[in-house]
C-alpha cells in the first residue's frame, strides 16, 4: 500500500471525517455488518501525502510526536472518536456497558480485527508512550473493562490544534525567538553545549547545571534553547514530589513530545541531596532525567551541587556544567556595568564590592534592587555606600545553625585600645580583603594560588583584652556579618562528628561570606602531642581538619586563643596574620579608663584616672565591667559617678578572680571604698 499514490487531505476536517468513517466501519463489522469505510492504510497514506503537500494535520503529528506504533495509533484514534462525534460514546456503551462510553482494552480487542492480546498488552503497557502521555485509565472491575480516557490536553491538541502554553501549574513554555541578548560567557557556554549535542548525533543527553542561586543556570538553559532554535519547557520539580506528582510527570513528558523541546527541571535540590545517601532517591531522579531526555532529546537539571557518582540508571552518564562564582576581576566588571547608569549619592567602588562580597550575577542585581529600595526609604536621591553594602548583605544572610551565633559589629577603630603594632596588623589584614581584586585579579596572583585566597587571623592574648571587639571591628570595616562559633558545641566525642559539624559551618558560611570567629580555639588548637592512643590521634586530626577548612575558605576566619605558646609552629606558619592582644599596661589602662564612659554619663570632675590605671591591673573587659557597675551604684544614689562608686566596683570586680583588696591597696582613697559586713574591703 505504501507504493500507492494517495490524495492529500485539503484540510483537517476532511481528515477527521475519514477517521470517523473508519471508526463507524469498525463498529459495523463488530455488529456483523459489511463496512463501507476507508481502511487504516488509506488514512495513514493520505496523512503522509498531506504532510508532503504542506497541509498540517494535528492528529498524525501527535501520533508521530508520541512515537506510537500502529496498534497504539489505532487505540488513540478509537479513544478520541467519542470526542469527535456523540454517536461513538453510545455505540461503545452498547458494546461494553462497563466502559461508560469510553474505550476499554476489551473493546479495542473486539474492534481491531487481527490484533492479538500480546500486541494490545504491549500497546497499553503503563510504561509505554500511549498510557504514559495520552490515555489515563479510570477505575474499572478488570483490566479489560477499565475505561481509557484521553487526556484533555491530547483532545485539545488533536481536535483543535491547540499549541498554547500548557495550563499545568509548574510547567512554563519558553518560546523560541530572538529576545534580549544573553551574557557573552553564557552564550559561549550554550554554544559548547549545542556542539556537544550535535556530536552526540541524536543520543539523548542530560546536562546538570550546578551553581548557587543567581549564577545564571536558568539563563544558560534559555540560551541553549535559542542556540538549538527551539522552545524550552521549564518544570518546577516541587510538583513531582507532592500529591499529583504522577500527573505532573505525564504532563511534562507529553509536552516535551508535543513541542519537540527539551525540559529544564528546577526545585529538586533536596532530592539531589537525598541521592547522596539514599539509593532510591538517586534511582528515582536519575530515571526521571533519563526519561525527560528521551522525550525531548535533552534534559537539564538546575541544582546546587554535582550529581552523586554512580547514581541513576545503569549506563546513564549526565554531563555536569558548573557555573561557579565569578572571579574577582569578573565581579568588578559586572559591578561596573550595573552601577554605570545608577544614580549614586556617593561614588561606589566596584573593586571594593567585588572583594568584600562574593555574589552571583543574579545576587548582584537583587542587591542593587534592594539598595534602591533602602535609599528610597531613607529619602535619598540616589544609592549610597551604606545602602549598597546592606543590599549585598541581604543576599548573603544564612542560618549557620545552633553552633554559631551572629554578633553585631557595634564598635569602631576608636573603641579599640591596642598597641600601635597590633592595630596596624589588624588594619593590614582588612586591607588584604579590600585589595583582593587588584592583587589576585588584575595582578594575576590568583593564578598562582591553588587555595588560600581567604584571610585567616589568630588573635592571641589573655581574656578580656579585646579579641572579640577586634573581630567585630574587622567585620564592620569589611561590611560583612560576624558569626561567633562555639567550639565547645562543635567538638564531639564521637569519631567524625566534629569534622561533620565543621564542614556544615564552613559550607553555610561560604554561601554567606560571613566572618567566622572561633573563640577559645584552645579547645582544638593546642600543641600536637605524641600519639599515644586513639584520643590523641583524633584530637590532632580534628585540629588539622579545621585548619584545612580555614585555608579553603575564601572569606575571613579568625581564631582566638589565650595561650599562643600552645600552638605549634607548623600551625602558626599556615595562618596569614597573628595579632597580639596583650594585657594592657598602665598607659593603655589610662586610655581605657578615659574612654569607657559614654558622653551622656555624668562623671564627677575629681575622678583620679591616673590612680585607677596605675593601681589596679584590669583588662579592657574588666574596666568596662567596673564602669557599668559604678554607674548603677551612682544611679541608685541619684548622683554622678564618683571615686567611691568606682573603687567599690573595682573591689567587687577583682574579688571575682579571688583577689582580696586591703586598705593598703586603696591607699589615700581607702575611706571611699565600701566595706563588706565583715569589715573587709
């Protein structure tokens, strides 16, 4: 019959009339009548002739798009006939009452003369294209009498040539077209992907687009679609995991075939994470991606991390396309472009923004949008530096969990009383972060470093000497958020648990660019001991692991210790800055005393600051405690803060460390110091 010259249909109505006549002929034959209708070969021959003549017929297109075999094509035609003419539903119901006017497997077996049970079973297999995309089984007493209802989308397309975007929530069709130009780097990458597909010669392919939110993964998927000169189906994977997930999967695969396009799946990061430890999750997602790739030729998965090695169907090898954070020089260029036409109250420094905040291109745009909103709320005519930095921080805020807490950077350089050398070292450390784009980017040092582009500092000194304040000032100077890590909550007696906790902290911190402050680092970092038992071995391993994570971290990490001598030399060499916070001598204690009270606090003019600084050895923290307690004593008496309040507060502060003061300690001021009930100062 294929050699016969068939006449093309002039239009789709003529084709439907022939199909209806074919269906009536099958019904006549089932009732013992002699049919007068075209046979199936004639219908398909005329459909091929119509395609050659440029006449579009939606039903033959649908059959080819779904990849149906002969029996599947005939079953789909029978299922659609009741939608075409009312009489078919009544005729079906008369032959198969349980089917309620719809096609059933038993009815198909009756009408399709010469079709065996094995052929029909294969055509109606649940995993096949017909049942997977076009027909939906309803409830029925047996498999032979179960009604097979055509999907509404199939009916609309086959009968009415409905090409519109699918109405399924979570599915969005991005049409082919020119549109706005893509960023050059993404357009080039899409070109490489298109070339890969060309070389694959029709073999279905899955691309894994990995990167942070805003890195351009969805934009890359659209760029690939434009390179391939076709549409793209965006699918929200969240709909696949909830109620109705199977219906969503059917709609996704059907639309891929109808539109002849690939699918880009999003919202499945949780499943990718599960797949690392759960083989069933890996198998489910791998099979889904393989299935979507087969349906549309290519599938893309937008995810945060790479695919677990070996997961998914046997022989399935997805192609990972990473979209890393832009480098310092690229970030500077992106900021320059974004700020070029932006009204600014004060000049912005793209290099500073690039060095301080490692953002994706999408995060940069959202940061600028946030800065505009903040500026409008503040009544500014344009964006200032503070709004820009807050906008950037808003893109980086993350929850570091119970093992780290956020500390507000409330102090300035004037609040930090340290020897000049220590202060210069801290400023130099901050300057390294500020000038990273120039040194690591423009000057090329980034190409020389395999790791270690971050900033690591060790603050050493007795308790209360300002180490936490130094961390707050560094964070404030760099415009970053500070998180104080509780190492006592991180260190675990269980093998491997400490490393797991540290890994989670650094993973979250890398996404937020936070300053990590490890106070009381002596919990982990002490002189490595000779390994005498498993406990010593794991202590050394945990300390080495923390140092490794610090070196890998591209942000700022600060260790604080009270005992620098307990750190071995090998550890100290791997830290970029070691900054001493010494116990203050009388000179620095005087500076601390003179600056400790707020300007609003009433203080008597005859307070002897030199005496307090020279007589009592207190740290900055101790002096602050004394000042606060003295202020409360004075407030209780309704007076300004005087020497008697300060001396009483000094006595109480020193008594906390077991130091008992005598009259001789107070000298000429002993009469002002309050005595305890037992007569002791």
